[in-house]
């Protein structure tokens, strides 16, 4: 098995945008994710349950949002094994409307370069309806 070509570490600069993606989520997306993950908490697919616990609506799974956010970086790196660390703070939920769904936007920028390790810290901006949903979202990618 061969891995994809590495991004050129020497051509990277802090502030470079390395990936951008927008993903449209629907209620069907949430049901599929629930089946794949085994997380069948009804706040992810039932409006009545979400309302009963004081939520503004059905929420996307946090791990789904986290996974959607890192995927463009893994794609850019050429091999998901090059992602050696990934951390986020959940700051706001993604409410998935039953009719219009929800659009989650991701921008990945170089935040720091480590020449000795040939690694990059990629800072993610992850938004829904213009508001940040993952705070301090950082991915460490080894490009050695």
C-alpha cells in the first residue's frame, strides 16, 4: 500500500489556508451517524425530547461535528495516520433543522510550524450560522 504524497513542509507558512470545506447535515445524516456510532440519544433525532430537556432543537452529535472538522486536514495531509493529535473544545451546538438541515463550515490554517519534527499545527475554524462551534480546535500533523 502506498500513501499519498506529502504536502511540502518547506512551502508552508503560518497563516496559510490548507483546506476549506462546507458540509450539509440533514436529519438523515444524524440517523446514519447514530447507527454507525451506536449513539442513539434521542436529542439527536427527536424534537420532542430535545425540547423537553431545554435544547433549541435536535443537535448534531459532537463527535460527528468533530470528525467533519478534521477530515479536510486528513485529506490535505494525504494519510490520516499523519494526524497525530487532535483537540477541540465544544463551544456551541449544531442545531439541525428538520427542513433545511445545517451547514457546518471548516477553515484549516497553519498555526505553527515545528521544523525539527517537520510537523504543523493546523488551527481549525468551525462555524455554524456564523458562530464558532468548536473552540481551540487544533490538529498536529507530522509531515516527515
